[in-house]
């Protein structure tokens, strides 16, 4: 009764349902899980992408500010130095105007000026953004209220006609008084000026006081740089269509922004700068207000800040980065990108995934119901026969039905049942044979694995040397260009210096003067020593560039990237290049004394070989010799080292007119015979783990013997040292 009750319960659960439900659950679960993971991964990728975009944009702005706002102070330094050195006569305002005019042609600046302590001034400006004019200011007097005159110029900077006149009180202007008060180069202010005839003038003013040798004020040199070009740059940034970038001061005043609206307004012919919270652009205004709410004191921002803002129902990623320079500017770079820019496609894909999930579920149910009716009956018959065979009854057969595939399966099952008995017998016989085959195959696999490891190590070593050659060749090429430029110009510098010294000597002979200021300056700079030392310095610089060029040549010779083919080379050149690369290990160091290299070179003809591979062999042998000497020195006292200093001897000669012989010997501890006999075996090394692969000498032996048809032999005596002899056909 119990068995029958259990059977009834089993029959109460249709096989059709058993086939359909798992299939549907799997499809639904797989599609849902894939959709969920895709959404989460996409959301995370979008967040990472937005952060990278914001940081990249902020970095671009930072770099542009560094470059753009460094120009005014560089020009100020040049002009101040020219005035102090007497190269620019401040009393000759026409020359000063013309000098500034030429500087305006070279730099993208708005205005360059010189305001003298006498009240006079000179300058050159680009008020309309295109045409360069010059200004000349005299001392302001009641009889001459309009003391500043602006001139148009010709193509050489000479004044042609008066453009306008104005009143300019030099001594009371902030660009004059603030640098003097600071006593150093500073940014004075952001200056605005509006003339209907010109575009709005919004510029940052930089100034620096200039003193003579007696610390007496000469005047103030200044430079204005147009800030509207910062907004033009921000509009070129590759950020989303609704993202914004703006720069503001610590008090919230806008400096520049990437939107089309300007960071200022013009009212009654007067420019009024705006705060970020008053920007006409709603996004800039909204982001600025939320920033002010989150960080009320903007002066407290000393490092990069990230903020999540919600404006008009949309989330924004906001990045705030402070920007400062040494001259007093303290700005904030604010970058904002809306989340919808990146999430719109993700949300659309999520909806599509959900629809596809439900569609797949419906299709799976329909297919499951249909196919389960055809599959259930043959499967049950096959299952019953299989259970009987599992119980030991191998005489089971399955009747054919109406499904062709199940008929094929039934024939196969019946055939399998007939052969199963024979298979059990054959299995026992073949088991012993299989074990023997497995053992033989295991031996073959071990041999193949050993050969594969050896080949892999050789390939890795070859790739390492190839990469080293490419790196060395690249470094040599990159160093060679600037060094050649410096080396070539030193000759002209030396000639120019000699000409200047001759000019000074001739001036001293023709115009002797007891001017105390001249004598004081000569004593201050020690003119005689300067003349002598300058020539020595030029000579030292030339020797230095010669040394660098020789090192670069040696690096290029070692790498031989342009000589990968079989060709004639100078062996001595390869030896010297290798020694130069290893020079740092041959010199005296904290962990050991210097290693002396003794050269005994014969008269060798050029030989045909793979130059890069021969250099690799020389490198392997010399490195092993240096390692052996370092190990020997670590076991000797200072007195023993002085009595028998470390040496590497390199001898070259021609043998039998057909072979070139290279012998490299060291006076280290030598090798016992069991080590010497294995020195060319792959993976054999006596070095500690991490310091050697055991492939260097094996590859060297292969290069010499197989690729060049030569010989590589090792001779060693314990306590006296080792010698490697290379023989190569000429």
C-alpha cells in the first residue's frame, strides 16, 4: 500500500510539467541575471567613464591655465632683466614702445607696459584683439591733462598717426602701486574696460617693480592677458552637450565659462563681472548655488573635491579642483556633467532587456508544452529500460515510436545493450594494455614538456634581448638629437663669447673710464674671473657633450637594431660597447671595489656575423665574470683584495688565418669540474633564486655553435678563475 501510494504521488506530477518548469526558470533566470549584471556593469562603467571625462577635462583646463598664465610673468622677467642690464634704455620711450610692439607680435598678450617712477610710461596693446598699437605717456600736468597718446603703427612698429588721447595717472594706478607695495612680481587685479568701438576688455594684470643696482626704483613693468580667451578655450573642450566647465575666484566671481553666455554684463557702457551664482546660464548658476550650500567657505577648498548635485530633477557629477600660482592667483576649476548624458542609453537597453526577457519566457513556455508531449513517452520507456539494465538485466530492448530521433536512439540503445556484455569482457583485456600505453605516453609528455620549457625559456631570453636592443636604440636616438643640437650650438656660443670678450676689451682700451658705478659692477661680478671661468665652462660643456655622444654611439653599436642581418662588423667595437654599458658595474661601489679591465687586442679583420647576437654573448660572459668577482670579493678582506685586485682580461687574435679568437678571463674563485661541465646546460645556474634563469650560457653556446659555426669553450681552475674562449670563422 505504501509503494502504491508513493507511485500515485509520483504520477500526480506530470512529466510535462517537470520538463517545462525548469526550462522556463532557467531561461527567465539567465535572461534576468544577464540583464541585471549588464545594467550594473554598464552603470558602473558609465560612472567610471564620467569621472575619467571630468578629471581629464579638469586636467586639460589646469594645464592650459599653467601655460597661458605663465606667459605674462615670463615676459615681465625678460623686460625687467633687459632694463636692469641696460639693454633697454627706459629714457628712450620710442625705442621701448617699438620693443614692446615686437613682443606683442611674438606673444598672444593684450597689453605690455612700463610705468616709470617719474610718471612717464610706454606700452603696446591689442585692444581689438587684432591690431597692435603703442601708447606713450608723459608726466601729467594741469596744462596737459590728457597725457597719454595712442598711435597706430606701420609694419615695423613705427608710429604713423594718433588714434586717441586719454588721461593716465601713472603714479596712482593700481598696476603701479600694488607691485611696488608687494616688492615682487604679482597679479594685481582683473581689469575691465569697455569702449563701444572695441570688444569688451577683461584682462588679468601682472606687474613687477624694477630696481637699479643701488636698489632705487626705476619703474614697474606690466603685462595684461585677455581672459575672454579662456572662455573660448573652455568651449572647445570635448564634454557633453549639457555639461559645463567654469573657472571662478575664491570669492565666487566668474573668470571664464564654457557656455555661450559671457561671465559679465555691460550696463551703461560699463562692464560688470558676475558671480557664478548670478550667471545667466541656468546650469552654471544652479551648480554654483549647490556648491555654495555644500561648501559655504570656498577658501577652505585646498584639494580636489567631488560633489553630487541635483538640478532641475537631474543628477550632475561635479568636480572642483583648486588652481594656484606663485604670483597670487587662487581660482577654482568646476567641471559638471549630467548623469543622463551617459545613462540614457543604459536605461533604454534595460527596458529592451526586460521586454526580451518576457518574450523569451512566453516562447519558452509554448515550446516546452509542445515538445514535452512528444518527448515524455519515449523518455519514460527509455528510462524504464535503463533502470532494468542498471539492475543487471542486459536483455532489455526499446520499441520504436513515431519520433525519428527517438527511433535512432532506440536502435542505438538496443545495439548498445547487445554489445555491453562483450564490452565488459574487452574492457578487462584492454585495461592492462591501457596502463602500459599511459606509462609510455607519460614519458613522452614529460620529454616534450622539458623541451617545451627549454624552447620557451630561449624564446623569452631572445625577446628580452630584442626588447633591450629596441629600448637602448630608442633611448640612444632620443638622447642623440638634443645632444647634437647642444653640441652644434656650443661652437657658435664659443665664437659669440669670444667676440663679446674682444668687444669688451676693445671698449676698455678705447674708452677707459673711472666711473664708480661701472667699477663697482665689475668688482661685484668679478669681471676678470668671469671672463676666465666662462671660457673654461664652455670647454667643459664641449667635453661633456663629446662624452655623451660617445656613450650614445656605444649604445647604438651595442643594440645593432639596424644590423639584424649577417654582415661584416668590428668585434672590438662590440666589445667596447658592451663594456661601456657595464661600466656602472665595473666602477668602485659601496658593495665592492672597482674591477680592472685589461685589453690585449690583436689586429682583427672584420668578420661576418649577427652583430646583435654576438653582443648578447659578450654581455652574458662579462656579466657572469662580474658576478663571480663580486662573489669572490664578498668573501675576501680588504688586504686580500689589495694584494690581488679584481681583473677581467680580454684578448683577441687571429687563429690559423680562418678564425677569430676572443678570450675573456677573470681571477675570481673559479668553478669545480662538476659545475664547469654543466655550464652550457639549459636551466643550470649556481645563482640564487631570482638572479638567474640558467639560460644565458646555453643560449650563448647555441648562438656561437649553431648560428655562426664557431666554438665556445670554458676553462676554469678552482681558486684561480675562469676563462671563456670564443672562436668565430672570419
